[in-house]
């Protein structure tokens, strides 16, 4: 990654143009042609630096609810448990973490009833019943763009 | 709230923007509307705060942030607001939420901390602990990613 890549990454994280020719617009800001911008983004995607370019929404303002769940899963059940959890399209993030509560996932759905039902079903299917459901009471910060 | 045409816009921009000179025109065509209306609806969703952000999402590791920790804190209930705001000011903190404790699980503030190493995550957590005067916390490092995707709403 060179400095131009870094400048481009900072620009497209927080100031992506909502305009008919966004890559041309970005090129003007960075002194590149439209095609150079497209080629650089294409390469940064191939290298795995950029996951996607798109919208991130406040789920609550779309009348969805979200929560953070943590489960205490025995080593030999992790694969089965993760499979049962990830099957739900509302599960967007799922990580193994170094704690007794070792599987942590986020769950977005129409309402909490849907999530509670899904958790019960997962518990029944996998025999893992120690699952914490920790919906947010208040958000103090969400800022996922990084100065690179 | 959002109408049916907004839902068509959301259904497309929750995915990945095409790497073509006029990417929004391509999406607008798929949504059955003009490029102008499509762009206007995106701007409107943003100004109404429904669209939190439009732009690139990076893979942190590849972008040089090789370590991240979820730091969970036990904060006295009456200090939640004050402490949440202190934590939110740290630039290394990307997420800061208050969540109710549950059963034997006492933690009530959750912060995502990003650094270049695990040691650096510990250092950041120590700094936060001192700044807020909160001593009871734990760092949970991600050891494996099982899923990371963006939500499909519509």
C-alpha cells in the first residue's frame, strides 16, 4: 500500500461521493483519473483490504432490533453450535473469544421475540443452554471508519 | 419511515457498489427508477439518519489494525452515562454500548478497542480504566471469525 492507497481508503470510508460518477469525483480530489481510482479499488478488494462499498444502517430506525449474544459452548460442540447460529441470516458477526463465554455473535431481527425463539431453538438443537442475550440500552459510539 | 421505493434502494446499497463509471445508474435501473431519484433517496436516507454511513468497509487486519478486543466493564449504574461518554472519546474505541447485566454476568458497558497488537489493546484498556476510574474490566480477544457480513434488511 502506498500513500495514494491510504488517502483513497480514508476518502472512500467517510466521504464517498453520492454522485452520478463517484470514482471521477474521487479522482478529482486525489489527482487521479477515474480509471485509476477504479483500478486501485479493484486491487484493494482483491488484496482483501476493502470488504465492500455500500450502506450501513441504524437497524433500530428501520424498525429492526439487535442484540449481542454470548454462549458458553464446550469445545467439542463449537462446530455444531456455530453452524446452528450462523444459519440465521440476522446473525451478522460471530467470533470465538478467549473466555468461558467463548462464542459471541450479534443478532438483528424484526423484533426480540424472533431472536428469543431462535435462541431457544438453537439451545434445543445443540444442547447449549447457557446463552446470554444482551440487548443495548444505549449507544454511546459507533464509528467504524479508520484513519489508515 | 421508509416506503417501498426506499426499500428497493436499501436492498441494493446493503450490498456492494459496482466498480463501473456510473454505479448508481446501474443500481437505479435494477430498482426501476431514474439515477436522479435513486441518488436523491440515498441522500434523504442519510439526512434522516437511517443510513448511518455510505462508504467502504475495511478488513481491519489487512488495513494494519491487527488486533481488536471487546473490553467489558462493570460500572456503577449511576455512572453509566458519564463513563460511556469518557470511553466514547477514545479514538481507538469504535463501539461503545451500555447493556444490562444478566444473571451472573455483571458487565454493563462494552467497548470495541482496536490496536496494532494485543499488548497495545491492554495498554488502551488501562488508559481507559484510569480515565474513567473503573477498575473492573475484562478483555475478550477474537481468536477466530466464524461470520462477518452485513445485514440484508429487505
